[in-house]
C-alpha cells in the first residue's frame, strides 16, 4: 500500500479528530488575529489576549490534526492531546460564558456552540482510541 493510500485511509478513519484539530488551529488563528477578543474581566485581558496562548492553541490543533494522519501506535499520546484539546475548548467556553454573564455581551454565543461541538469531537476521538 502506498504512502498516500495509507494517509487517506488514516484520515478517513480519524476524520473526527482531523476536523477537531483543524478547527482548534483555526480558532487559535482567529484569536491571534484579534488582539482584543477577550475584554472581561478587564484585569485579565492582557493574559487572555496573550499571543503565546494563541500560538499554543494553534500548535495543539496542528498536533491533533497531524496525529490523525498517523497509525495508532501511541494511544497515550493521542488521548493526551485530545484531552488537552477538549479541556482547552471548555476553558474558552467558560471564558466566553463569563463575558455573557459578567459583561452582558452575547456576541460569542455561536463560538460557544462551535467549541462545544469541537470538544465533543475530541471526546469521541478519546472514546474511539
């Protein structure tokens, strides 16, 4: 079997993990581009809008997506990055719900829904491992 066939087979078998990884990397990229996305509580804005956190989210997403292309040899590693991915999405959800409750700003409602779906994909990937 050629390398491309194996890669496509792995992507097909792990499509949920691939989608989650790409989505997490895309969220990290969007956060990196918007330096003022988080605004409440004001004391935490510098920390929450830190470029290093955004880059870590991008790297995490790329690791999850790249891992979906590989043969499942390292179950522990796969479970670890998927747990970190789901945990990261739930942290973002909590922060965004904090904006809704604390600041009365509901513009992040669609991203909360999307991040909940991504976390479910991560949890499903853990279940499949």
